[in-house]
C-alpha cells in the first residue's frame, strides 16, 4: 500500500521481520481479543452503519459539505458493503 502522506515515515523492508515478530509475540501472549469478539464488533458496526445511514449522510453533508452522490458511499465505510463470513 502506497503512502499518500509525505509526513508519515516509510517502513524499511529490513524492519519488517522485527515488526512481524513483535506482532506475533503480542498475539501469542493472549492480549488480543478472540476472533469471535472481532467478528461480533464488525457485525455491530455494519448494523450501526446501516441503521444510522441517514444520520451519517446528514453529518457528512453538514460537516464536510459533501454532495448527495458523494455521501452515499464515503471511502471510510465502503468496506461495509463487502461480503464477510460471520
């Protein structure tokens, strides 16, 4: 994934193995939430986005001045239309 913000530092390819090792150690420690919890959170978020669509569209229009054709599928929530395995 390409960075679009020049102020964000890039990750050097030589740093990736250490980053992966650190993340795996965190996962293996049990500090992360179980998959069932994560899936429940995603389902709840999808439900909220669906149920509150009109509210979100109104807020986008009010806060950002987005025209109707841009409000219907903001980039930040476009994943909600993808099929996911529950």
